[in-house]
C-alpha cells in the first residue's frame, strides 16, 4: 500500500521562484509549488490535484505563497516487464518508462499517483497528463522533468521494448553484468 502524506512541515523554505515546482527533500516524492504555478493549473482546468499548506516545523504556521501539491488519484497497476527487475529487499525497481494496459478505459485525472511504491518509504510516483506537461512548457515552468508513459502494445511501446531487448542482449554478453 502506498503512503500519501497530506501534511508536510519543513523548518525553512528557500525562496521559491514564481515559475517553480520543487521537491521536498531528496527522497520524498512530494512537491511544492508557488501560487503563480498553481494559478496556471487552475486557468488550464487541470484535474486531480489539491493544495495543502506547507507548514513551518518550528512556528507551526503555513508558509506564504507556497503550497504542497497533493493528489489521491491512483493509477491502475503498471505492467511489469524486464525493465522492472526485483529490488534488493523485495518489491521491484523501475529502470525505464511506466507501461500500462488499456489506460483509455480508465477515467484518469491530470495529476495521478502510481499504485506501486516505486520510491523510498512506500511513496508512489506522480504521473501527469500531457496537458500538465504542455502547461509547464507553455508557461516556462521549471522543476519537473517528464518522460513518457507507454500504452502496452502501441508502436512506441514496441520500439521501446526493442531498444531494451538490444541493451539486455549486449549486457548479457558478460555474465558479470546485470541490472
């Protein structure tokens, strides 16, 4: 089961620029955004997110102009394949892009979380729609990088699988190499 923290307290917030989304710490899959970014999400009628106050851990007051982005929209389970090998200590690792079966059958939001705990501490990853990526590009926002989410059986997915198969074959030539 994944954890969705809906209240974050930090001792200080480095001034967040108007066009920024920032991660909270190095291992936490949670993000904060400036009011300016949130206003663009609202203008574009993006769905599936809400805002939580970002609290100062010492004063117990909310930081001004900066909010925790929150989403409780959970994706269906991702497809496991050779790019999701077993992880040390259980579970699986994610080496490549996430792949899903029949995503068009699901009523997905623009902001979603994975059903799997791909990150540390049972934290899901964020999966956002092309509309979110387009909003970022159009407004020249910074702080997030995007990679494709693949539909199993699509042409892009077949090309992706072929590239990974070629890489796995090259790596397997030496038995000491592995993922």
